[in-house]
């Protein structure tokens, strides 16, 4: 849970310079490509991702160990998503190892 919240907030702060910069500069280059941005039929005109969108990206990245519907576009976004997947994988590995150790 901490992994999802922490990385979700980092994604929110990273994309296009953070929420304040996104509000000021609508045409800034995105760090993440959301499905709603690729086709106007998926969202109303002028759609911008909110905190819940970044938390969802974080949740799916941590549970699938890879990007699902939202693609990272910049090296920083790719690095953060890779780090999150690695942290999630290590956490699962430690929990499984501990469970096996307890059962032995």
C-alpha cells in the first residue's frame, strides 16, 4: 500500500512538472501517455489526469510489475516505473521467502 501511494504521488508530481504546472501549461509535453489522451472518444475535450489516475497507474504497475494501459514516455518516468516494479517484486519475494521459512 505504501508503495502504491508513494509512487502514485511521485508520478503526480513528475508529470509535466506537477499539478500546478499542468494547470498553467496545457500544452506541456507529458511524461505519461494515458489512453484518454490518445483518442478523443475516450474523454471530453481538454481532459487532464488527476491524482486518482496516477494512483491507478501506480497500483497497476505494482501488481503487474509492468505498465498496463498508461505508457511512460520520458526516461525519468520509465526509471520510476521500473524502480516501483522492482520494489514490488522484491517485497513479494521477501514475503514468500518468509512464509516458506515459517512453514518449514
